[in-house]
C-alpha cells in the first residue's frame, strides 16, 4: 500500500511538472520587446483637396511609400507631394509630374 501511495505522488509531481512546463513559464526567459511605427491619418477639408498643384519633375529628396498602379509608379515624398512615373517601359521609367496640395496640414 505504501508503494501505491509513493507511485501516486511521483505521478502527481511528473504531471504537475509537465503542466508547468507547457504553460511557458521560464524564469530565465526575458519577454521580447517589439517596436512599431503607428501611422496616423491627416485629414484636410474637401475644398483644400481640390487645390492640387502640379509641377515639372524634380529629384526625390525624402521619398516615402511607393505604389504601383498599372503602368504608373506613384512615389510619396514626405510633406511635399506625389511623384508620378510612367512605367510602360520598365527598363526606362519616365518621370512625369509632381502633384502637391496647395496647403499642407
């Protein structure tokens, strides 16, 4: 009868150890830190959205995101506007116009 009781205790400790190890508890493991960049939309009045100026192409100084749409490449220049490139010939894209809002928020 004592061997059954001893076997039961050993079994209980083994099961308890397995349960604790499966929960991810590890005193030597440090939690990982993640960094991210949040994007916040900038809203403008609908009347200001219609005031878009276009100019001749110029060099990109502070490019942002790049978008592809059919044969066009749209490159956002931070706080300046959008550069449009004609990509109908991918080996030699042609710089198009630069579109800028007349009032940057």
